[in-house]
């Protein structure tokens, strides 16, 4: 469990960041959504693939730290051909909610997208992730579609959200 009163520090990738991001996803979605190894292994495989092709000119990755413990992450995948970025692997340790970790991560990712000149940002999320959805709404994301995902232990309603960015 994370303790202390120091401020959150955002960094780029550090050794262990992939493993800790996967762990945060596995712990949260296992406890709150009942997902098992299938979900966690999808996160690990997809994020590992992203990191092997990471290009700092188009992609971004931020890790949130409290003291020496990683407590959150977010990435921007800029590989798409339509000048839109894909926001992925956004997670903050639920044991320390209310510290503004999610807001800091979202601000960093969205600033990066604006500075890189992306025309928009898109993401997929689960219906029912209310705290994250509030952050998405605050940044101008709108729901553009829903679909059912049956890849994990039970059907989940997924939402596609998009945020147009001004030039």
C-alpha cells in the first residue's frame, strides 16, 4: 500500500514500468470486474508490442510516482494513419484515489497530443468506469459508439470516445 504525503511526479518510461502497469491493471480489473489471466495477458502483450515500436516523435508514455512507487500510467499511441492519437493503458492505483493522479496523467497526455499537432484523440473504455469517464468528459471526449466485448470472462459494454483537437 502506498503511503506518504509527497507529491506525485510524472516521468517517462523507467525499468519495471511495463510490469507495474500490467500489475495495476490486473489487480484493479481482477478485483472490480472479476477478470482473470486473459485480460492481464492482453494488457501485457499489447503494451509490450507498443513499447517495442515506441517512437518518441509520435508516441508518449507517462508514469506517475509517489516516492519510489509507481502509482499510475497513461500512453499515447500515435501510429494511426489519420493523424489521430490513441489513448491507452490509463490507470491510477485505486488505493490512493483523490490525489489527482488521473488528472495529472490526462493533462500530460492531452498536452502532448496538442503539441504534436494531432487532429484528435480516441480511446475505448468500459461502461461503468465513472471516475475515468469524468476525466474524459472534462477533456472534451464524446461517446461515438458502443459494442460488446466477449474476449474476457463475461460480456462487457465497451465505449468508443473521441476528442477533436483544434489546430
